[in-house]
C-alpha cells in the first residue's frame, strides 16, 4: 500500500505482520480485538514459546511499561492490541528471564509438548508395569 511504502515497510515485513495479525485474531476468543493473558499464553504456544498464564501477564506488563503504557495493578487484567502483540512477539525473549518455579503445575504448563509427554510417560510407566504384574499374578492360578 502507499502508506506502507511511505513508511519504508518492505513486503516481507508486511507478510510477517499479516501472519501475526491472523494468529492474533485466531486467539482473540472474546472478539474485542485485545488479548488477555490466557489468550497471549495460547498464542505464544503457537509460536513455540512456552509460558504460564502468570508469566504471560508479567511479560505483557513489562512490555507495556517499557513502551510507556500504564499497566493494571493485578497483572492478569492487562490486555494487548494487535499492534502491541506484534511488538511484544518480536521482543518476547527479552522478558523471559524467569526464576525457577517450584509449582509442579507451573513447570508442566510452561514445558513444551514433548517434555509434557516425557513427564507423563515417566510417571505412568511404573504404574502400568505394577498393574501388569498384579494382573499376571491374579490370572496365574487359571493356567
């Protein structure tokens, strides 16, 4: 467009902006053209960035404060517009220095899917082996 050319925006940059806007609209569940922390967490998951809801809210607020915006006191009330989400997405790694979390649920939620399956397999394998052993000993007299 003429506006994009006047601002010096290249075609490959527009392609990225269109893609991010498409993802933004896909995760805007409320349809109010803003993303809440849960929606941001899910959208970041789409880009293989794994955070919890509270980490997403914290990242959103840090980004907004760095850009000169006022953030709500309970961070989970923060919202991002499409433009803000695009900017945050390009800088999200600056805000991901996170201390180790102690909650198993938080660790599980912020893990990539492959690690989640690995954790589940490590927990379920001993249970399955024990159940199979009980079944084998239970049906042994039937032979």
